[in-house]
C-alpha cells in the first residue's frame, strides 16, 4: 500500500512540476453530414453550430428529465465533420439511433483507428516542440491542429484532464508504438515520466474540480455548476425539463470538501449529514498530494447546507468531519492550464 502511495505521489508530482505522459484513449465517434451540427445541437446542450473549425468544447447529453447521461468533448475538424470523445460510446450510438430523424448525418465508432497519448505538465509544450515539425506555441486551449513527426501524421489537441498545461496527441493506432518511442526518446531530456497509476482519474483531476460521469449521475447541468455550457437558444433533448428546473430554483450543488483525518476511508455513495439530517452523498474521495489532505466532492441539498459548513460523512468505517468548500482546489484562475 505504501509503495502504491509513493508511486502515485511521484507520478502526480511529475505532472504538477515537470511532464508526464500516458495512453488514455477515450472512445471516439466520427460524425459527418450536412445536418451534423443541427443533429448534435439536439443531442447536446452546448452550441455545436457555433463551434469554429479546429476548436473543441465540453458539453453534456441529457435524457428527457434533464439528467446528465454523458459528458463529452466535441471537436470540429472539418466543415461537416465532428469528433466526439466519450467513455460510453455504445450508449451514445443507441441514443443517437433512437433520436435520429430524416437528417443527413452519419456516425461511426473509430476508436480502434486512433490512439491518444496525453502529455501533461509545465514542460509539455517544450517537449512536444522538440518532437514535432511545426511549432505549437500558438495552439490555444481547446483547439486542434494537424502536425507531423517526420513521416508520421498526428493531430494535436491542447487539452487534458490534469489541471496543467497539456496536450493530447492522436495517432493512427498502427503507428502508436512509433510515436511513443519517439516521445520517450525526446522525453529523456525533460525527465518524462510514464504515468501508470490512477492519479490521472483521481488526485490530478479532483484537485482541479474536473468530473467523471460518476460525479454527475442523476443531476442536471445547473446542479453541478455547468450552466455556462447550456445554449438556451437551441432545442436540445431535456430542455423543457431543464427550463422547469431553472424556474423552480436549483437547490443542489456539487461541492468540494476537505477531510483533515488522513486515515479516513470514504467511498462514493456515503451519506452526508448536517444537523443530524441527510443532505447529500459523496461522489468522489481521494488524497490530494498538492494539498497534503483528503478531498472529495459531494452532491448536496443547498437549501439545507451551505458552502463552508462542516458536515458529517458516514462511511462503513466511521463518521468523519468534512468542511464543504468550492470544488476547485488548485489553480483557481487557470493560470497553469492557460500558461
């Protein structure tokens, strides 16, 4: 257990202070056709039709009750071509099939064709510039570009799930070992670390307030701080229910919390209580190497408990005091992500 802790700490700090890489290929859906933007605007809450070429956006997909059923990144690669990065592609395709009308839109799972290497950390730009043929200094956050590494064609997205300056390198899967070998060779100069532990889905994103679907399940975008992603000028599935929820008033929020007890054992689903009343549930719990404390998220009833309140978390092991707070613990002003 201690060895695992030390490995996680080493890999976490490599990304925070230097540079790390890992193969974290999501499932990829290629969407084409003259009605693709129109169709995707019905499927997702954000403004797909307004997405510029070579740009990306974060958005969610809702059911008719306005509950989030997937959260994704959408890339606009060509005039009538989009690439969707998801972890639930089979469910997405089924949902698309159920709601497709007489529209010129086609979608195909191309997950097996592409591999994505995430290169994350303060030195990621310098490392990639030493690797690729075209300088990436002007590549803005959430934009993409085609590039080459010698005779190897790749796509680079300035994005990531770590809360640091970072990039994602997409390469044809049959060429992935070639790219990885080149990356490792160039990485020697930068002390590149191959990230093998779970910090890529635990401590790194949690410190930055990033979410997984397990944090969003059963909630609508307004209840988890994602109202900014909703384009109210388009009709999307779940819009009527979301408008009703907004009019009624939002009384839940996905907040952060800190537990000072370093030995605490808390699991997603554990109850959150305030004044002996159940007010929510834990969705995430992890150790923050940057803060030196246990942190997590809880979806709570804000009509009964407020940010900054101290609550009780009832786990199978014990009852722990937890201080509620904002969900972002690290780089509050995005200075590192936007470096």
